C-alpha cells in the first residue's frame, strides 16, 4: 500500500540528457530526441516436407529507425543546413553521434551510440503571427547501427 515503505529504487527521468554530434559538431542542446529503436526483421520459412502446415519465423536483418532531434532556432546557426548541403552523389560526412541520459549529478546512466550517422531530413519551424512559442527545427538522422550501454 502507498506510504507503507519508501522505495529507494526509482525509474530514471528522461528530461536530462546530452547529445554529441561528433566530428566537429560537438555537444548541441536539444529539446527532444526520439526514434532510438531497433527491429529484427522476420524471415518466414517452411520446409516442403514439413508435416506441420505452417511457417517458422526466424530473425533476419536488423533494421534501425531514423533518430529525430528537435532544438530551438538560433540566429546565424546554420550548422545543420551546412551538414545537409554537403551531400553530393552518395558522399556525405558521416559521424558518430552519442546520446547520454544523465542523472541528477550530470553523470551518464545510459548511452546510445549511433554509427555512421548523417542528416536525411531537416524540417524548419512553422511560423504563426499569433504564436507564443519558441521556433523549433527538426533534424532526422539516418544511421547504420546503435550500441546501447548502461552505467
């Protein structure tokens, strides 16, 4: 019951994190990070002489979702647009992106490392004459794998 005993083990809050874009990008402050997912695609197979008339499911190639990062728009900050404009006939500056979930002292508790990340999409802020919000831009990164480490 509530109040019987104080539990000293709590889930981690998700609001204190840092993002390092690597290779010259450095640590950038973001409002939101999403899309840190991985999926094992399914291969269905059945032997022709199998007495059970159904397929079996085996794990196939891993598929990584694009990671979406949102941040405020700042005057004279074109870092993402410059990075996106470097794409020329299948050549792009790929980098290792490190996302760290931090505890209250600023120590990392969980780390996601994206390999060979590059921008695939940038969405500028919307504009509203009667709006009262901060201008936020979105960058979507494709990558070739994520390594997750705890502690």
